[in-house]
DNA sequence: ACCTGAACACCGTTCAAGT
DNA sequence: ACCTGAACACCGTTCAAGT
């Protein structure tokens, strides 16, 4: 439901309630129970629509590595478009819903690139969980801005993951190499995992 | 607070409330506000204690790769020990709390193994986010068992991530290579990321 | 067929009052 | 100093009643 997504994006998923949605739609809070079995089903539908978003038209070029990068980059983008909702992807078991539509594409590309099935399975699951971990961590930072200041808070660029310089000398050594740009940082991790992809 | 952790582990984090904790401690639900500023602070303290758990005595052998594996494997184990609480690690910004104590160790080991700072930064953040993504996905499955059947439900081994065989032929090709054992699957991903670690 | 609204059993948090 | 308990402003969900 588009209205529910609008409430989630403007108020934050934490403030989303049947009563808030009822007020937004100017109807009784219990009217939604005719269309969804409850709040959980509604949230599941929202999460599914986010994961499915953009999965239909993933690129199929003659560069498998670029296609795979585009696939997970787009998953990241879809999740970050709704930062307060993003962590709720973990509510759904991974074999359910729109999840697999996306990964089907990635695995096909790994095959096309000449990777054998055992490596493909390993690379695929590593890419997926890396993308989830990275994106959900980033989403929480964006979500805090939304929940503090309401819709579309201009929180500026989100700070990259940074150690406290004072406490951890080893981490501080590498701190300059933790990129400020989360997108660049994210892609660097993808490339690390895809390092051995045959060309 | 140990009592709060006990309530979370037996009832599930979803059923945890100030009132439930008050009932468990046989005191008024509002008494806790003398010790914690609110429910959020209490949950943050619980999450911190989980992330910190076991971080103090990580191994320091002459095999850096094994030490790094042990580090993230132990983080996974600590999170899975409290499956319903695990997803709440995303509540905290990553530069806060016990998070870094663990990673300090990993980065020191990457240095010791002769890795240059740029690669170390990249490998380190990839390992961390992969571990979070993998472990939080797995934790949710365990959590569903706890929340259905109460404490220590013997849900059997958690099913590995599996595509629906009927819908996705490419994924089905590799399905036999998605290991049943989540621990083995997890370690395979770590090794993929650590592939280029100098020996 | 669909919506309403009272009702039930819950929440987190505050605050005046007790000891 | 610490706990209590009433109170406030919320929840999700059910169900008899309306149209």
C-alpha cells in the first residue's frame, strides 16, 4: 500500500501504527484489517515491495562483473530509499518473497563468467550477506536522521564507519583508508569478493 | 542487567517490556527508571554486553589468518547466543560501544600478516559487514523458534539459505553447493574474503 | 461487502506521594 | 535515596453493530 509506505517514509517505521495509518487515510484504524491480516502482514508487503523494486530491469551486458556490481548496488539503493524500513528485511526468512529474483540474476552471471558451481555458491552468498550487513548499518544512520527531523532530513553525507582514534591505535592507522563515501566503500568490498571472477 | 537478558532470552526481545521485567523482578515497572533512563538505554546496554562478550580473550597465535577467523567466528557465536536480541546491534551507530574492541584485534592481525593499510581497511570492513549480514539473517530464523516455542526451543539445525527450486533454475543449479551447515557456510565466506592474506 | 467504534489487554514514561 | 502506583497518551486486535 502506497499510503503505508508514505507514512513509514515520513514518520519512520518506528512511529508507524495502524492508528497513524488510519489517521493518514482519514478512516477508522480497524478498516485495514479487511485488506491485510494485521500489521505484520502489512509490513511484510512493504518490505517485499522494496526488495522487488528495480529487480525487474537489471542490466544484461557482455560484462558479467559489471552486471553483478549493478545488481547489488541497486539492492543497496532500494533499501536506502526507505532507511527506517530497511532493517525489517530481516523479519522475513531469506527464501521467501522477492529476495531470490535478484540473486537469480547474479548467479546466472557468475555462471556466464565461467565460474564453477561451488565457487559461484560461495561468492553469491557472501555478496548477499555483505550487501545486507553494509546496507543495513548505513540505513540505521540515515534512519536516525529521519526519526529525529522527519521526512527527508538533510543529514548531509552519512559518516563512514570510523573507529575512535584515541582508543585503538591499530584501527587509527587504517582510518584514513576507510573511505568517507559509503558508496565507494561498498563497491570496494564487492570488488574484493569478486576479485577472482574470470574475465 | 542479567535479569533483563534472562527475560529477553526466554520471552524474546519482542515481548520484552518494562512491565514484563517488573513482573520478573517482582517490583514496580517504573522502578527501573532509577537505574536506566528508559527502555532504549536498557536495550543498548544489553546489546553492548553481547558484542563485548568474549572479545577480551581472542587468540593471538602465530597464524594471523586463524586468529582473524576465530575473531569473527566468535562474534557470530556471541550474537547467535541471543538470537532475538541480535538484530538490535543495528540500533547503535557502529563507532559506539564494544564494536571496535573486536575489530582492533582483526586489523592488528592483518598488519602482522603483512597486508598494506589500504587492503587492510577494505578487508576489515568487508569482513565485519559480511559477518553482520550472515549472522543477523541466521539469528532471525533462530529467533522465530524462540518466539514461537519459548526459551531454548530445539528447532533443530537451522535450514541454510535456499532458493525455491521451481522458480529459479540458475539458483537451483548451485543449491547443492549451498552448505546445510550455517557455520561451514559462514567460514567459507570468511575464507573467500581472506583469500589474498599473505602467509 | 465493507466500514465503524467501543472494548480489551496491553505499552513507555512521568510525577506526586510515600518510606 | 529509593520505590510505588495512579495517570497519561499511546498500542494491536476483536467483534457486534451499522450501511
